[in-house]
């Protein structure tokens, strides 16, 4: 939930490059390798130095967050269960 809340309020996100983050965030976050500090620096720099990139990442993050709103998620779950009727 914290990453969803952060995206909703407009925070750009940087995550370790693990499957769960890649699956939930897709292209709405920057990723780094836990074993390589250079990749973390490479993720932070564009957010600090490129306002256009940062703004675009925030925009994509908000769009991605909308996919996980309670109304959307509950509807999807109901739809998924209804296919078994």
C-alpha cells in the first residue's frame, strides 16, 4: 500500500529491481539493482536533474495507481469470480 499511496500523492518512486515491484509498478517507477550502487545513483540522478522526466514519471505513476483503486479491484475480483458461474 505505501507505494500506491506515494503514487497517488505524486511521489516519484525508485525500487529495487525485484519481480513484485516490476509487476505492480511497471513503467511508473525507476529501478536499481540491490547489488550495484551505481544503478541506484543512475535512478536518482534523472529525478533530481530532469524536471520533465520527473513530471512524466509522476504522471505515469498516478495513472498506474488508478488501476489499483478499491472500486476497480473489487469489480475485477467480482468479474473474475463470475466467469466460473
